[in-house]
């Protein structure tokens, strides 16, 4: 494989990102590319972008997501191969994208802005325990569970409506699934690199940033098929690298801005995370050749 000349737009230099507390290998795949001899020029949050505009491929891993930066970078798309394309990240970065495009994979879900008070109450009565999620949330923040055994239908509907009104982007309401952890599946160029589990017995979300820990569940054929279908759809949009979150074989969320955890995956093909990194290198080379 020939040496690739690559760029990356990140929020900080690689050594600083890797040295941060609670690091879960989020950028280990980029470090791998450097360590095996590929050139990687890092631009911090789009500054000095002219340094990487001539690269064969540029990784756009922006977290927390900056929509203004994505809009600015989208003008370079006719001339630069991005992973992921900034315009595509803009389209897919909110949770109503999953509701619109991947509804068949989700647990029972409604968009609060499209639902009357009666519809909210009926949804709560039917599912008993529900969870409200902000449309622009990240890291498990501002997510609230509601249980019909602890409160009345009317009060829950009122609280959910207030959440929606007070949050600028709004909320969706979803059936709460009892669980002992979820699964993050890392996909690249329409293929599964690997997966890992997350579990937090002391919180209603399993995010590692909220105190969850890594587990090693099996990835079922059903889960793998779901991820391959979703990632293939995303690839056609210009989203090549994604973290797909599953819970009891239902889709929870698609992470496209800067999906974390690649350094702790169990590889889909191979025995160690090194095999996943090698596959990442091969798929990057495949994308470079498509230019």
C-alpha cells in the first residue's frame, strides 16, 4: 500500500486529545495511520485549513459539533474528499434524522412537536415507562426517564411538553427498554470495523462519559445486518464513518460527528483491535483511490 497524504480537522492536536482524562481510544485509528507511515496533517477546528486542502482525504471529526464550521467546510467538498462530508454531517447530526430515515429500526418513538397532548398521553399509557431525549443532545445529556408507576399520565405528559417547550430544538419521546447495557458499533465505508458494549447500572443511559464501563457482548447477525443497512445508507449520503448504538437489537442513535470508542472495539474480522485499525487503513486507501 502506498503512503497516503491525509488531513484531519480536530478540536485539538492528537497528543492532547489522547492525553485527556477518560480517553477511550477515540483517535487511536488516526494515530495508527501515522505510526504505519502515512502522512497526517492536523488542523485544529478548521484553522489554517489551507494546510490540508490539498490532501488526498481529510477526516472531519468535530466534537462538540460546530454547525457553522461544517457549513464553511462544505464549500470545499467539490475539491476535497472528506470523512465525513460536512454537509452530510449537518443533515444527520440531529436525532430526528433517525426518526425520519430509520424509523423501522427504532423502539416505539414519537416526535413531541408533531404530537397532541392526547397523543402524548396515549403513548405514555401504552408503554408505561418512557424516556425523553433532546433532538440535539450528545453524551447522554438532558435525557429524562418517566415511569407511569411513579406519576400520573397527565403529569408526565405535562412535564414532557415543558421539556420540549424549554429546549430550543425540542424532544422526542421513546419507549424505555429495560437493559443491562447497549452496543456501540463502529462502521466505516459501509462495513463494520468492530463493536463494544456499554453499561452503567447507576444511570438511565450507558454512555462512557456518564460513568458507564466497557463490556464485551456478542454482536448478533440481526444487529450486524441492521448496522450494515444503516451504514450503507449513510455512505451513500457521504457519511463514511459512524457509531451506531443498539439496545436489545433496536436502534438508539447514529453518531456521525466524532463517534468515540474505536480503540476498545472487538473487531468484526480478526482477533485484536489492531485488525480493526488495519481494516480502517485499507478502507481509507479504498476511499482515496475513488477520487
